[in-house]
């Protein structure tokens, strides 16, 4: 077997990531799809373009042909670009033109041939296989795509049609095509454990009430007895073709607010449903007013399936009728409403039967009928193949996921489709209609402008408001006692305000490229008297490559069934477990984020008023709202007291999701409330697809609309739950089949536009099957709900370096951690050294960021800030030069480069935030207090940060820091200007007020 991919006739197989190739073959006229990824690096520079023709062959036989309709680009590694391409089949050619024409006394074959000739010239489409001699007396098409026109013709006579992979259009009577093989317990044609047969009663609807739009019924007459006082009378309906008599005498009726009252006996107001007389013509008491016309009444029908209701009565022992309301104002006749109700009954009156399986045997196509005869499953039944999804197992072998559907469901889909198309049929194309064609043309216009400035500015001072200036002024080392700060600027700061902040003229990267690993070394001073240790963490957080079970767990078994969902308060002091009995229970944790310290608060909430099958739960970050998903709905609730389950109330807002699968098992929302997500993964019968919905009103689930999905079924066929990383670039899913947590990358953030499995997972089977998952806000822990043992399990992600042992300074005088968490160093012999870590050299590479906060009361001497003493590497060094009032960053070893900053008034502040960034192919940048101060000619690329043997803080060469150092951080990607500015703004007041850290 040999798989080949050609793009625009050129073999590009070698550029395709074979693991990414997927082909989805769907029923007849449905559009087939294909997706793949190409990689560009080194001399492999091929870049596929949207609109190109793609042909995939297997041993020379076409298994897909069509066009690239979308291409997403992402950096999977440094200088490695992935181009993810999505393709559709040749049906795409039928979507280009709109048909506006009338055809009379022609066969359907002749109509299709004429349309292809007129609207699709030169496309290479053939109609040889269009076989239909039925004559259409007259049919009009109203600016409809060619694809929809052929679909409409097929629906008229119940024919099938499709475009094959050689551009041949097929149009023929439906025929049952048997699959080349069936499924038994012993024939080996499929993966036995992959077969899933779903018999679902959860959505039973066997009595359908349809409330449609309004229509005008047959003419009727109503009588009103006049009282001799009123001259305006209310009518029972809005009447069309309105007429009236008074005591048997016909009245001349005009239109209210339009007709002349003096020329008519009375005026009729259609919208207000009244008839109005002149006051002087008030009908006498006892006279009879008769009104007639066609009343506007609502379309309301009820259709039931008695046999299905009796079956449910027999099964459940109580009333078997399950009523369901459909509201659709586009239905304007009772027959349309009956058809809509019948379609719902066809699909849902009895048990829904569907299924899927995986096979490596080729030959199955969508639309074929396949028999499943299994003693193990207790079934001998025919199914229709709804879709065949082909994925590459090896570079030369395919694996196929087969989705099965009952014929009843197919009937339902087709009937609804016909109803949706019916509105177009109500418009008649006139022979004199002419299209007004307007085309747009574009040209480039270049505009140039310039602004001349003559004053050098200090952007930090210039952007301070009154309160900021008070903070700033209170921290000046030269502040005089009793100095006051005025609101008019007369406080002596001499601030000059400008139109905008100063920015260097060099190009600045404004967005983060690639997918950083977020490996971060972070020094965070410990509050307390223990000066022997301080905390540092290698935050390989949010990464399943480093996971360990902490041994902490909580048994929540109270005899009410399994746990379905889990959540925590944002500070880790509360835990919430959604259980099988439809209640969410609230617990307090005496130690934040330690689940073993949980105790029940004797508080819970039951969701029975809205649903009896709550499956997943999600809290808003401030604890004032929560969402619960059932198998087919998402419900929204408010908490009048944040995080208190006793104050939960239903918002009367919900969203039905069964169009994207009827087996919901988990839910989430984005941090801004504009997106919602659910996974169709309940038990073994879901599709394992995570769906995204956009909310037109943030945090209002009733405004949701679907917009994208992520299929996780390749990794696990029973994916139950998921959780987003805090930045929306990673998503984690918990699967029952393999008892494993899986990690995926998403781009852009919070979307599924470009997604990939990271080939990273963690097996939790040693503890229990994961029914639900929750991750701590900083990503260093996650929790699972065990399905069998009714237990919450706690896991650590990332490496706790636990870190800096004070075996230096050599003088033995020691250093101290202030109560505010910073380290105070004496400037002569004190520094921090030798972290306990197994992550040496973790930050060696092509880009990085170093950040730290420093303060000193004496800036008159040279001071060391950081150095790395590991041997055999180009080392990073950072220090302060008093002669220039500059911070320098250098790389020593093979080469040397220096980056410096201009005078930044170090003597005027107690605390300063410094950030240094570097990246291959670009220059080193140094920021002070959130402002970009210098762009160096050389680069620090290759600088080595050794977190195990040579890291030293507060020292460089023979110079020591005299003052305080805090929050030293290393990150293995270059942070952007906005990242650094935002971080400083959000933390500056915690550092600058009176020279102390506030948090």
C-alpha cells in the first residue's frame, strides 16, 4: 500500500506529516473533507496555498480529491512552521454560482446538464452519470447555488446525488449498497473493543406540540352587544377582509388613522384589534354589532405516537407520554407543523440506536448498509454507514473510524432540511428580473505624516495621574518632611505631559510566536524567620511531562453514587463535587489546595427542577455564577453569596446542545465569558468531541452559537472531561478507555482553529478511572474524580526545586528574608547560591527573559545582580555600574556582548523592576519599570542559565548587591513589550509604596 498526495499536480507526499492526514467521507451529497499538515524548515520550504487542488491516492486509487479551503500557520518549534490545511471535495465547484432561471417541460437530466453548461463552464464537471428521465413541467430557482439546485431536484423525486473524485456528477435512484463485510464476534474485521452501540432513551419525545407562526383561517362572524356608551369596541382577532353590520345594516368601514372618519360609518384598526365609531355615532344600547373576516390565528398542532407511549408505559410502569414543545414561527400552515412534529417523532419517539467502530479493513463507504451480528452485544441488526473517517496509522497504512446511523435519523435530517428550504420556494422569479451587478476595485494610497518633538521626556513621570504621583513622590529618597502634593501639579515635580509615551524606533515584537514551553525559574522570597531556605519553582506547570501523584486524596462516598464533576474556589479553600444524585456538595479545605484536608460544609444544591441528569459543573472565577450541563442542555445559575451553594438560584437561561451530540459530560467557559465549551463524552456512547460556542452576550448561555470543535477520539474513545490552561493555549482531556489524561495545543487561544495532540499524556490508572478533572490556577496541581472509588485524587505538575540552601555567604553572617518576602543583602559578602535542582541548563537556547525587582539605599557603588558559574558554557551575567548608572547584561565564554540602559534615576526610587529579553535573529532589550530603555547591538542568544550548579543571585565577580532583591524569574521565551508593561503596572504599587512590598 502506498499513500500519495499531489497538490496542483505535483507530488508533495514528502512534505506531509503522515500522522496528520485525515479523510472524512460522508453520506452521498454531503461534502467530503480532508485535512493534513505540512512542515517547513531548513531547505524544506514548501508552503501550500488556499485554493489549490489536492488529490490523495492509495495505490493509485483516488481516495480524496478537492481543494484547500483553509490554511492555518503555527510555529511548532523554532524555525519550524506547520501549515494545517483543510480541504473539501469537488462539490466546492458547485458553490460558486447562483442559479436564477426557470425551466419548463424538460427532463431533470436535461435541466442539470443545462445548468452545468451555463453556470459551471470550464470546471471539468461531467453529467454523463446524471440519469433521470422525469419531466418537470415548470420549476424556478431563486438565486440559489448550483449545489442547492441539484439538491432540490433530488428531493423532488427522492434521488441520491454526489460528485465523485473525478468530477463526475452522479444523480440516480437510491439503491441499497451492502458493505463488503459485516461485523461478527469472530471475523476480525474490526477492533472488538471499539464497537459501541448506543440505545438511548434519555431524549424520548413521543407527543409533540408545535407552535408555529400565524395564518389567516376561514371567514368567521362574531357578534358584540352594544351598551350605548362605548364608541370603540375590541375585536376577538386581527381580521383580514374585515366587514361589519350594525343591527343588520352593512357599515362603510375605513382604516383607522388613514381613512376620513366623516366619510365612513366606522374605522378598523387591524393591529390594535378594535373598531371605532365617531362619538356622535355611538351605537345605541341593545344594538347588535356583527363583525366578520379571516381571523389571524396561531398554528398549533399536537401529534403523538400511541404505540411508543404504550411501550414507555410498559417499561416504566407510569404514564408513558413524553411531551415536547417546538416553537418555529416559520411554520405557517398546519401541514408544515404536522410534518415537523412527525419528523421529531420519527427520530425520538422510540429508543435511538446508533453506533461506531474502528477497523483497518478498507472498502467501507458512507451510505452502505452494514450488518452487525454479535452474541456478545446481543444484536443482529442493519445500520447505515453515516461517515468514514480515515486516518493514517503508518506512512503506508490507514485506520478507519466508522459512524453508524439508523435510517429513522436519516429521515429526520432530510425532512428538516426540506422544511428549511421551503421558504425559498415561496418566492417566484419574474421573467423581467435583472441583476444589478456591482464590482469593487482596490488601489493603494500611501499617506505620510510627521511630528517634531524638541523635549526629552521621562515617560514614567509623564503618565502618572494625581494618585500615581502621590505614590511616586512618597518614595523619593530626597523627600522632605511635611511636603504636600497638589492636584494642579505645583508640587515641584515639573512634569511635562506629551501626546504619547516614548518608544524606541527599533522594531518591537508585539505578539508571542510559537508555543513556548513556559519553563520558568522563579525566586519568590519566603515570609518568615527561616533564612536557611527560600522558594523557587521550575514551572514546567501545565505540562504532563512531569506529573506525580502526591498521595493526597479525599473519599467522598456518602452512598449516593459516583462523582461526575469537580471544581474549586479560586483560592483553593473550597471544593465542590457534583454527584450522581444530581446534587453538588460543598467542602472546606483547612489547607488550601490540599484535598485530603476537606470537610463537608453540610451545604449542597439539587438541580432536579431543571434536569435529572446533571453531568458536569463549572464556576465563574469570582464564584457568583455556575453552569451545569445535562446530556443535552447547559443551564445557568447565580449565587447571591459567592461560592456558597446554599444561595444558588436558576437564571431561567439554558442552551440546547444535542445538535452537537447528546452525551454531554463536562462544561467550561472562557475567562471573559464570550465562549463556552462542552464535551460529548458521556459513558461510552459520546463522540469524544469538544465543542466551542460563542456567546453574543458574555456569560449568558442562552445567546450561544456553535463555532468549532476538537475531536479527541483518536486518543481515547471514552473521553469524559476536559480543562483549559489559564491562557487558552492548552487543553487537557480525561479519558476512561485508557484511564489517561491527554494534553493538546490550541491556537489562537481559546479556539479550535488550529489544534494538535502534543503526544503527551499521564496514566492515572494506578489510582482510578478519571471521571472529571480540575487544574489549579497556576497549573502546578490537578485533581481527578475517581469513578470506581468515589475519591478525589491530587497530582503535582512541574518540579518544586525547594531550593536555595544557604551554604554561602562565606562570612557566615547569613542573610535574612524580610517580613515582606524580599531578601536583604549587605553588599560585602552576602548572596544566594546553589539551588537544589535536576533541571540544569533548562534555559539554554535561542530566546529567553530574565526579570527581577531590586532596591537600594546607596547607588554610588558597583553592584552585582546575577551570574552563572557553570563551566563549559556561554554564561549570563547581570550587574549595575555606578559610574554610568546603568544595568549591564552580558554573555561570557566564547563571545562577549553587552547591553546597557540609559540613566534611569536609580537614586530616586526604592524599588525597580528590570527585565532583559533576547531572541535569535533579533537584539537584546532591557526594560526598567515597564519601559523599554535600550536595544543592544549584540545578542544574549546562547546564554546559559544553570539552575542546578552555578546560579548566583546578588553577586557578579567581586561585586555584591547592597539592598534588596526579590522575584527573580527566568522564562524560556522572550516576553513582549506589552507583557512586561502589563506586569509592571499590576505590581508596581506593591513594591514602591514607602519602599516596601505590599504583597
